[in-house]
C-alpha cells in the first residue's frame, strides 16, 4: 500500500480555539499512522507542506453527482415547473455516456474543492460506480427507488437497488460502499420503505432518504398517513441508526427528538434549500441538543449549483445565526465539524479528523492565500476556513492514503478531457430534447 | 496610456439568456474602445483569452478594507459584545502600519477574487488611499464620521473628512475618488448628517452611510426622532441621488418607495448581515419595483469574513428566493447586475459592463474550471458564475485599462510580502492588547 509523509504542515483542527500548529503526518495503509514533529520515515510520497494548511477532507453527504451535467440548464424556476418541465424530461434522455460524463465532472469539481467522500443517490449506478472508481474518491452509492404505490414497480426498483448494492459490495473497492436509497416518504410506498430498510439491515448499509425538504411534502405525508414524516417513518419501523436523511428542514421539536432517540442522522443542504426556496432553515440548535448527528451536503449541481462544501459549511452557520437572531448560537468549529467528521461518522467511518488510526482522507490549503490570513497563533483558523475559505484554496488531496491531487494537479483524471466530454454530452442531450 | 487587446474571450453578459459567445475586446485610454471578432490593433498588452471567460469586474460597494487585519480575531459573538469587547479595543490600537497592512491584504484578496472597484469607509484614510493607490484598484474612499451629538467632536470629524476628501480629489489619481461618510443616523447628530451632506453636494461626492442594518437601530432612531431611519433622513434633507446606503435590511415599503423616489441607492451586504445575525433579509423585490438602485458589498472582513463578491451575489439571490418562498423572484442575471453594473452606476461610473465607452474594468475566469461547466451555447452563464463560480476561478484583472493580474500573478503587489506584513502587524496588535 501507498505511504505518504506530509512534512511541516500547519494543522489547526486539534485545538479547540483553532490556533494553528506545525506538524508532520504519516499515512500508511490508507490510515493516519503517526502525527508529530520531525517524523522520519521512508514513504513513497513525501509532501512538503510548508506554506500549506492540513485539514480533514470534506464529506459531501448528499448529492446526485451525474446531475452536474445539467448545471446551468435551468434555474430560477418554481420547484414544480423546474422538475416537471425541465429536469425530469432531461433526465429521461440521459444515456450512459451522459451519466458517466456528469459524474466525472462532479468528482473533478469535488476533488478540486476539497471533498474526499460523497454520498450519492441516482440511477444507472453501475456507471456512477465506474466513474467514481476512476476518480479515486471515497463514496457511498445508492440507487434511488421510487414506486408511487405501484407493486410491480416496487419489485423492479428493489431488484435494481439490491443488485447494485450487492455488486458494489462484491467489487471490494476499499473506497466505495453502497446504500439502500428509497427516494422519500411521499414517493415510496410503506412496503418499499420497509423492504429496503430490511435489506439495508441485512447488508449492513446506510439507509439514504430525502426527508422533510418542503412544506408540501410534510402536508402530503400528514394527509396520507395522519402522521408527520419522521413520526410516520418511525411508526413503520424504518427510523434507525443507519438512516441518513437529506434536508430535514420542516420538522417539529418532537420529530427532532425522535431522530435523536433513534440515532438517525440529518444531512443538511442549505444551498439547495435556499435556491429552490424551500422557505425554512433546519432546526440545528434543537438537533444539537437532541444529539442528532448532523452532516452537510450540496445536493445536485442542478439545484445548488456548486458542489463546494466550503459553501455548505458557511451557509449553515450563517443561516442559523440569522434565523435565530443570535450570532453565537453556532460556531465555525461546529460548522466545520458537520462538514468533515460529522459526515464520516454518519456513515460509520472513522474519518474527517486528524488522528492516529483515522482514514487518511486529507486536504491541503494554500496558507498564503490572502483570504485565509492573518494566520498566526492568535488566529481562529476554524473561522478563517469556514467564513473566508473557498474552493480555490485547495491545493492537494489525499484519499484513502493515496494522492489524488498534488499542487493543483489531479492525478486520477484528465481534467480537460472530463470537461470536454461533459460539454459534448450536454450538447447532445440538449439537441435530443429539441 | 496603456492599451490592451483581449483576443478570443468567451463573453456572456451581452445576452439576456447568458449564452456565451466569442469576442475580442480592445481597451484604450482606460475604456473599452472596440468589441468584435478578429480585431487587429497594436496594443501594449495582448491577452490570449481563449479558454477564458471575460466579464465585468465586481464592484464591492461597502467595505472597511483595513479590517481585514482583524479577520479571525473574534467570531461567533453577539454584535454588542463583538464590537464593545473586541473590535473597538483592537481598532483603538491599530497604528499606521496596521491600517496599511490590513488595507493591502484586502486589496490583494479583492483583486484575486475579481473585484475591480470598492467603496470604503474607515479612519486614517490617507493611509488607505496610499495602500489603494499601490494596489491599482479603483476605489471611493471616505472618512467615517461619528459625533454622538458632541458639537466639538462634530467639527473635528467634519474637518478630518473634508480635508481627506479634498486631498483625495487634488491627488488626481484617475482611479480614486472620495466620499463624505457620516457613519449612521444613530451615531451622527442631525447637524453632522446635514453638514456632511452639504459638503458632499458642494464637492459632488457620494454620501456613504450605514442605514437600517439592525432592528435595534430602527427602534432607537424611531424613539429619538419619532421617525423611521429613511423618513428621518428625508425629513432633514439628506436623502438624495448621491446617497449610497449600506445594509437597508429593516425597511418598510414606504421607506423603500421613498428611497426610489429620491434616487438613493441601497448597498446590500448579505454575508455580514447573516453572520452578525441581523435577522432579516432586505426587501429586494420591493426595491426593484420602486426602482431603487441596488448594489452589493461584503462589509469588512471582521464581520463576513470573505471579501468575495461571488459570495455576495449568490447570497442575495438565494436569500430572497428562500425568504419569499419563490425561486423565480430574482434571477442570476439580476444578482450579477447588482454585483457589477449596479455598483458602478450607484457611484456615477460608466462601468460594470462590456460596452464601448465603458470603463475597462474587466476580469477573466478560467472557462475550463469544472464548476463553471457545462458551458455551451445552451448554458446560462449568468447562473454558472453566480451560483457555481468562486474566487478561485479568477485568472486576470484589468482595472482602468491596465493589467493588475495576469494568469494569476498580481503585477501591482508583492503577494508574499503583503501576507507577511499583515501577519506581523496582527501579531503586534494582539500582543499590544495583552
């Protein structure tokens, strides 16, 4: 296995006040094996990180990578029109090459912006798996199931999802796992939700679902089941520790407490919620109080439209402060935790932190970038990164102990080719739509 | 005067739907002199912009540049504690070198992130002027006056502000103008507001003021004067075309209409308002309906903490959509207009657009950046730039027809030295605070 010695990096996530300190970090067998100063070791790669900041990579816990192909295709529309008139017709025409090109474009953007792990829900997941494997990223991939109450469709969807999950597991790629991913409580029957939950338990996989994103969804579920979404999912037995629920915007305190009690995780997607005008701000202080595991996602690039987790971390901190008229209700350190360790923990991974034994999913930032300075012993680097950092500050990425980007150069993908293919596939798709 | 020929750029701001097209642009005597294809001209600089996107530079219409020195010094605090316990004591200790170092750090970050013009309010403005002149940026600089009702203080403040404005004018730097900048209706007496307004009329300068940022301010002004802030300023005769009012968050419809009627401009600072938990979202749809000129700012780096105008443009679009539960209420093109032409127009400058005769304040972005693609004829590039662009995409900057950054290299400042000086001054400042 690859070994990497990172010398003279500035690290800050170890200190509660975010003050930076110099350290060397050794990565062996995909994990951090040593942290200290003056580490001497034979390593395949030696990275001189003087002038760079070392931090855990970001975990983008909810996205639809292939939808990066549709970035800029339609924006500023009402959710219903956007979906029905533009997104669904385009998705129906997305062929294999389009799915792969979109996914590759997404992985390129994610690596460049410091994301080391992502959790995806889409269709044609064998192609998403291939593109992800090529990129060198860590990921959890799930086929998004929808049956709208149709029993025949249900069996078909479950079949596809199970087949993909099993093939992903048997591929034994150390970086890629699968999820069971029923789309949502309003697009999936009770049976689909329950059967996919049973498979997730059997195969020990995360249960990835959209939950309480819009008010309409809450009212529809309430009308249909007599219960609010979280209470409904609990009543049918699928609310548990392996649930990673995307959005969680419109929730009562009772639902938040229920999620905390059952160990379900909330994946917040502030950029997407704002752009689609969901209208709310997730109840983060209540989630923290109820010990709901919180992580962040960008959602797909058709709805955000950026996959930068710098944005997600800053948005959630600022939105909650503003919504609660309280600037101290959430700190930069907490927001950064949601964007890194919170994500890894939600998927049962020991990562998102710089610690012996943790996964070697690490990024380096340019410590001399104007926007990240001052950066002295008296600086809170949590604040610099969350409130002033941007995707352009990322210089290096290490995933699973392997270098994926060094000094801005991606080692796993041909950048120009990825962008060119995406443009070609996009043009083909648009002309097929007439 | 310098002439620049930009060849084969991708431009998009000319088209209502944001679709990109190829063009050459010639800049002479500080202005755009020709736009077309296959332009042949002798020019001092020739920029090959194939693979790059050309757009107007951003106008950051409200900032306190020197405060970049305090970035990361204190965050996540309540506004009153943040100001009284941390910011004011630190500012009181900021010497000449600190002011210059902070301003230089800000200009470096602004150039890197595509800002070509900024409007500043601070103290020791002769030093801010010097640092700004070194950077090659276009700016409007004003000494921030506060008298808290003290007549002696008022005369002193007016004296400093007038002296600076006159010296800035007589310096005849083609890029730098001055403003009269009374801090706010709650920190300035009626006399100070009126006298500084008269000077602004006499010297033909913008009247830069903080206005309706917090609910507390609105209630305090209401209690003190019996009128809401905009109505109060109108009643004392200072609400006019040359007013550029920062924040404008807490306003009634009547106040918005009054601003529109009198021609006052609103400078929105969404990042700062959110982070300081002002609690509101500015009434942008009403401002548009009342034809209030809208532009954007970042505010100072102690309160945002980024000076990236990409963030400001995305924030304002997303916040308004979410606040009004309507994704189509504001478009990417409108948000980009606020961030570029809206800013230039607010200061009476023919800029922020690509048009013959307009100021040659232009930037180039890396058209191959993953986050800005797809970028074909069917792409809305307004959306790509506003919703997916980031500071790291900027490669070149031309200000007043002169190259300030080429291929990521700043020509006017020594980047490493600017960052080093900022860190040294920050350390000195912190140790002086004990």
